[in-house]
C-alpha cells in the first residue's frame, strides 16, 4: 500500500493564462500528475489556488466521504480546469472507495459534467492507499485550507 501526501506545485502562467500555485497529490512520493501522464493536459488539483473556498471544501469532503460526489457518475474530481475549476471544462476523475484499512482510487478517466467519462486510463492499475496516511494527509490539507 502507498501513502498519500501533498506537495506544492505551480502551473506557470503567461499572457493568456493565470499562474496557479496548488497542492498536488503525492502517491508513494511520486506526483499523481506524473503517474497519470497529465503533462499534455492543463489541469491542477482543486486545492490551494481557488478563490472559492466552498469549492475547495466540497472537493475535500468528497475525498473523505462526507459528501456524495457531485458528478452524476459518482466519481470524484482529482484534477480540474486551472482557470475556473468548472467541471464542464473537463476533469480527471476516479472512483474512490473506503475499504476498512485502505482507500482505493481506481478507474481513472477524463470527464465533464454533461457527457460523463470521455476517455479512460484503463492501463493504470488501481492505487491502494494506507487509510491512516490518507486521512492524515487530508487533515493536514484542511489545516492549510483553513489558514488561507
């Protein structure tokens, strides 16, 4: 089983796009952005950059099973549009399961909120996360969100 942590990351800006400083997922010490091969996609996590605090908290609550996922597919957005966070722009999502001593992220895909899953990452195996480190990482993230 792997551990979940967060690290600071930056999406560089230019004349046409805003620079975003966000909290990226680290899975067993490696960026999930890298694991998924998202370099060609311009996406960031919902955490650390969004001016809408309610959006960040809603995203966190979905990951800790306090709220049901907002997508009709029941999947949880992990990476979203860095300009607005709107799911209609497209997002990397996954099924997130809480199974006693582990959390599983599986069936990764690219979707929006009106067509469902458009592209899947079928070759990627499910990621099993140690449940204690998962909740600890998200608790630490919540402290960071509350301070901003």
